[in-house]
C-alpha cells in the first residue's frame, strides 16, 4: 500500500442519491406475511417488494383513505 493517495482527480459517486438508508419500522404480522408470500411467488426478497411498493406510492402521490371506526 502507498503511504499517500492522490484523490485530487476523484469524482463524486453519481449514484449517491440512489443509495438506500436503513430504517426501523414496525409492521403488522399481516403485512409481513403478505409481502413474504409475494416474495415467495415472485422470487424477489420481501424487503425489496416493500421498498418497490412504497416507492411507487410516493411517486404516484397515492394518498391513504383513513377512517376511524
């Protein structure tokens, strides 16, 4: 290994804005079971499916219809 490296010609990561951030959320057992079943059918990891669904909701501006019984 070199003692010093020259990063003066380095470039910023063009994909930095696309990186994912780890968060902790609480989901119902039903929601987890649903996405795990979808994952089994599609072969896509359930966490990826949840991310794809939430991303789709955010991009399309989907609003929740919340009603309290």
